[in-house]
C-alpha cells in the first residue's frame, strides 16, 4: 500500500512536485532532500528507485526482471531509501546544524 513517501516520490519523478513548488515554496526543500538522498545511495539502487517511481504502471516483478536481482533485495533498497528520505525530511535541519557545529569545533 502506498504511503505519503510513495506519493511524494511519484510527484517528484512525474514533475508534479516541481509545479507544486511554484505554488508552495515548502516543496522546494522536498525536491532538494530527494535529490540529495538519490545522490548518496549506490547508482544501481538509485536507478531502481527512479525506474519504479517514474512509471506508475510498472510492477516490482518487471523491475526484478529488468535488473536481474531478487524481489526481496530491491524491496530492501526501496525500504532503505524511504527510511533515509524520511529521516532527512524530518530531521534535515538538525543534521545541518550538527555538521556546522562540528566544523566550528
């Protein structure tokens, strides 16, 4: 079942989030956070995430056959990515502040 993170990712990959950011600036940070999270995971994992969320009609079984990995493996990649994204979305400012404090010390 899709959750709010799934919806956010679908909006990001469809371009809808960019349009929403023009109306509500808070979505600009969502775009930055998703882009950051995609940049820090393995490229293979990033490609799977992009492939799945950019096509709302594709299934995990189709992704599995395209990638040649097991279904449980790519679902773990997705779960881990969503966990990372949720942490950044909820606590990103705290991480930035901690990093700045560490750099000053």
